[in-house]
């Protein structure tokens, strides 16, 4: 109880900097230094969030939020302070406040919801164009860094192979060794593709358009309002190729289904294409990032570095089996580029 009271006092101090009259403040969640309060005001319900981000990093993200808002994108309104600032910052933490919106959650198992989410993401990428960050904002940039990331992940897999070879009675390592060489071949091919001039020209073109992407495209940050997807919070953004967002979303959906569903994938990409047309060059970038075994690398890293300490060996093994099924069934999809391009754009 004392912690809640202390946190509410903290929120009260921050909210005083905003041009609202407060009725009540209630702590909604607190984890890992982050916190979220529901603030009832004379102007409606607001959410106050504490993030463990230095002001210069938050300035870039809050500026992106404002950019989307001013371009008419369906995102909650960011509330400015009485001094016209986008957030309240401290040494190692920042506070943002925005309107609270209610609606229906989106479901990963609903094709209709997935189509709405992809149409939403297409508009997000289109409206992000031309972003000019506020002065002093620290850019979060992944554009042009794929080569380094791919190489690092492949080197990790080589190291994990050595660890697995010394664990002969470990079912996870046994399954890992059965598939790692074949999967690494695909990863190396993807690594070669991003070294090509055509890929580098695409990176340059997007860099000149000043677009941004989400760090992690997830349905939990969206809600359905008036039959369309609406963003109830913008957690983070990054300067990167838009196709990375699509790869993350497709991987996330197929992971839940435990198989690469070609028809559903085409439906999702078609929904995106209808709002923001995909070129062949866009799709080739997406294919390259899908070819790279991100999911396989992630579960191997989690297991061998024990990053999910609460997971049992059985849960790790089940997760690896799921990823292997996805990576294996994805191969057919990747081999049908021209046919699928026509299905998406035709």
C-alpha cells in the first residue's frame, strides 16, 4: 500500500505540469521501473506513463507520436505540458501523458483483425514519411545495420553448435543440431542478399524519405474503434525499413499457428498493399528478412544463455519444435516469390 501511495504522489507531482484539473489518480501497473497511472481529469481520462528512457531518447519517440497525430493518423492524442513540452523528463526516466481510449482487442486468430492490423500498419508507414525529429532528440536507427545484425546472429549459432555438441543427452541440443546447418544456409543466403547493390539502394531511398517503424509491431497496442484499428499507445519507434515491421508481424502470427500459412500470409500482405502499394523491391526486402531465421536464432539464444530463467527444459524444447515447424514450412512460401507477388498485387 505504501508503494502505491508513494507512486501516486510521484504521479501527482508530474501531472501538476499539465493543463488539466485532476480528480483521481490510480496506479494501474508497475514493472521493471516502468509505471502507468490512470488519471481522471476535467478533460477526460488520461494515461500517465513512466518510461526508463533518457529525455533525448524520449524526445525522438514523442516527436514521432506528434508527427503521426498531426498527419491525421489514428493514434491517441499526446498531451503537451503547460509549457508546450511533449513530455516531462528526468536524468534516466521520462513521463508521457496521453488520452485513454477504450475499444475491443484485436485477435491474432481472426483473419479479419489481421487484415485490419496490416491496413493500419500500411497507413502508419505512409504517415511516418517526412519526419523531422525535434532538436536534441536522439535518433533510434537500425537502417543500414542489418548486415552487422545478421553476421552476429550467425556467429552466435556457430557458438551454440559447439555448446550443443558437448550436451549429447540434451533433447534440445539434439534437435538443434539436426536443423541448425540447413537453417544457417538460409541465413547465409539472406546475409549475401543484403550485401547486394540493389538492397543498399533501397536503404538509401528510405533514408532520404525520413520514415520510421515500430520497434515491435504487436496487436496489444491497438484497439478496434468504429470497425478500424486505432493505436492506444506508441511505445517506441526506430528508423528502419518498413518491411522489418511486416516480417515481425508475420513471424508473430505464424508462430502462434505453429505453421507458415501461405494463404493467410497473402491475405495479410494484400491488405497492406491495398493501402500502401508494395513494389517488387519491397517484397524482395521482406523475403530476405523472412529468409533469415530470426525465430530460430532467438530460441537458441534464450536456451543457451538461459535468458528465460522461469522456463523449464520441456518448455524450451516445445518452443524449438514449434520454431522448426515454422521455419520448415516457410521454405515453400519463400520459393514461390513471383507467384505470391502476383497474388498480393494482382
